[in-house]
C-alpha cells in the first residue's frame, strides 16, 4: 500500500519520537529509523520527506553518526534539525565549528518569511535552542533564512534541491511557531496531502500483526491499564483466540479494579481471547513485609510479577510471541534509550528472560500516551477504560510510602476512590493528566468527636501533563479539595489529615516513589 510516509532519521537526539509525533499530527505517517539505514532501504520506503534529528555529537569528529552524501541527491526533501542541520552543512561543504556562545532554551529568532519553511510565521519569534556547535558557513547554493543574536545561520535553505535546516528545534512546544514550520515542510515542501489517520495505524498494525504471527501462539501480560489493554485488543483483533492474556492481581490495584478488568476482558467480556486471572495478593503482601526502600519495593513487585507470570506461562507451554504494552516514555525513562535511569519501570525489560518465546511484539512502542488513547478509541474500547488514569505497574505499592501492608492498601484504595469520585463529579477528570491519592508514612495528632486521634495523612496529587515526562501540579478548585478532605477523613478509618501536593515534575516525579 502506498501511503505518504516521512522518515525521521535518528542521530541520537532526545526528541526523535517527538518529531515523528508532530508529523503524525499533520496526518502523515512517520517512522523513526536509525541513521545507519541504507539508501536502498530508504528508497524502498518511498518517503515524501526525510527529517534529520538532533544529537549529542559534533559532526567534525570521525566517530560521529553520519550518512551518505548521496541522500541529498535522491530528490527527496530533507529537513535537518540541530545536529541534523550541522550534518547537512558539513556533508555539503559548509563549515561547522564550536560556537563562541552556546545557546540553550528560549531564544529570540529572526526568520525570513519569504522562505517556504517560514511562510505564515512572524518575522520575529521565539525558538528553542540547545547547541554548542553552529554552522559558521553555509554550503554553496544555500542561503541563510534565520538568525539569532549569536547564531548567524539559525536556518538555511536550498529550495531548488528541497533542502532545509534549522539549528533550533521546531518540534518542541517552546518554539512558538514550530508546528507551522513543520507543516510547511510536510505539506508545502514534501507535497503531502495528510490523509493518514490514527485508524490507519490501527488497521495497518492489525494487518501486519496478522502477517507476522500467522498461526502462532501469543502471550500478553494484561494489567488493565490503557497501554496493555490497547495492545491486547489490537492482538485480539489480529489473532483472536491465539492470544492468551494473563492478568496478575497483585493486591496493589485500585478499588474494584481487578473485577473491572475481568468484566471487560474475561469470558463474559467483549473480546475474543483467552483470559487468565491470577489472584496473588497474599503472596505480594508477604514479600513486601518490612520493605521500605522504593527501588527495592519496585524490584520485588517486578520480580514477583515475573515469577507469577512464569508459572502461568509454563502451564500454557511454549509460545511464539510475547506482547508488551511498552510506550515511548517508558523506553526513555527506563534508560533503555540514552537517558539516565530515573525509576526502574516495571513493564519494561523484565519478562523476556523467563518466558519461552520467539519474539517480543511491542505494537505501541512508537506512541505517546495520548496517541495510545486515540488508537484505543478507534478500536472501540470503552471510553472509561481508554481515559482511565494511567496506573503504574507496581500499583499502590509505590503510592504507599514506607512498608506496604494489606491494611494500608485498603486505606489508600478507599481514599483514592473518594478522590476519583469527587473529581469526576466536578467534571475535572478528562482535563487532568493524572490524579490519585497516596498514603504518606506520617501520622499526626487530630481530634475527632471528643477524642484524640493519631492517624495517617493522605496526600492528594493531580498533575497536568501531555507527555508524562514533565508535569505541573493542577489547580483543583478549593471546594473540591475541601469536599474530598471531609469525605476521606470521615469515611476512611485510619486517616485524620489530607494534604495536597503542589510539586511539579521536575523537580518531583508524578508518583511518590
Ligand atoms: P513518574 O513517577 O516517573 O511517572 O513521574 C511518570 C508516569 O509513569 C507512570 N509510572 C509507571 N508506569 N510502570 C508503569 O507502567 C512503572 O513502574 C511506573 N512508574 C511510574 C506514572 O504513573 C506516570 O504516569
């Protein structure tokens, strides 16, 4: 099938998937490919355009990632971003040097609005810069189309060859008119129509899963969260009963959640698949007894999960494929990309060693959370499930500070349930990125009736975020917080105080541990 495709050539930049996402927002299919891809492979994909990402290297070092100069002779439009722009300049005979002044962050930029890339943009704008090298001299045939006070060639173009480059990052929200620039590239330079939709992602993914799996057996660890649910439904639509989903109830789920998952995916649910629920609550509480250190808790919950899963997998026997609902931010934050490990995510990189299978399938690996939701809606998954709060693999285990006990799980479940109920009643739920109650390890003195209490404090958290990599504390109306506080203190035994977390990410993280 010939669909409009733009390739993002990855030179190790932080924003490679973000660029792809922006192109998909133009309704053009986009794939990230390593810079080592051959010219023949590129030609075979018949891309309408190629975008070079940024990267941490300097183009003038021998070991830095590069590509063949011939890529510019294919007649395919190329947009180089940051390192990608420097690489274009370097390969085509320009000069790249260490800049006398590095630029980082919001930067004033003057652009030439007669250039096709900047058509419709303001001549003075704000862009996002992050570089220590710069293009000191543009290659022959190019002209400079943007500059900042310290960067003489903040953008360059060679329209006859359809080559464009920006030192700044148009894909980042902070570049005020970045989306317009990318649209100009995708539509006006590459000539895309923009007829691709998320449902094409669903259709093509189901089709390619069918082809890949054939009559093979597939195993999926289903958590009931958005990601694994969407992955499971994609698989169910592709191969039906060849798929077995194992749902481990570790006793650290939200109130009623185990039953809700069973209702949707179990034998009386809407999907064609085999469903196994493992009730492993007590086993987890035993393992977590006396453990207080967050990473240790995460590791225990993760490895116990693997053990339970392994036992089930053994009963099922050898499978051909293992499905994981990994999405893009998981990959980045678990340090599987190039960035540092922040938390060891539970659903990335664990299962493969212990299950006998041929291949891992991660159909959502390229997507951001909101894109996964869009795919979920396309798949006809109930709205309440698609917009369910993101819920971490280690569950309430990392929302209970300190030791996890069955009693504390009950407390946080009840408090969280009330919080969610009131937030939904106030109509705030769809606009919040994530919100939940956590149980602090703090007990304090209170008075209820005429009695002294010495009970736990619940912390409420709500954040606005679209990518979950950064977030800000949401401003929940005071009346709602007051109502939630009253209800929690009155209805949840063991709690006499409610706190609201005002911290953003960074410096905080969304979860408490
Ligand atoms: P943090 O706390 O790192 O969370 O700011 C970012 C997003 O990731 C979720 N999260 C996890 N999801 N397994 C997951 O599947 C995990 O181990 C895990 N830890 C955090 C968190 O809920 C938030 O949406």
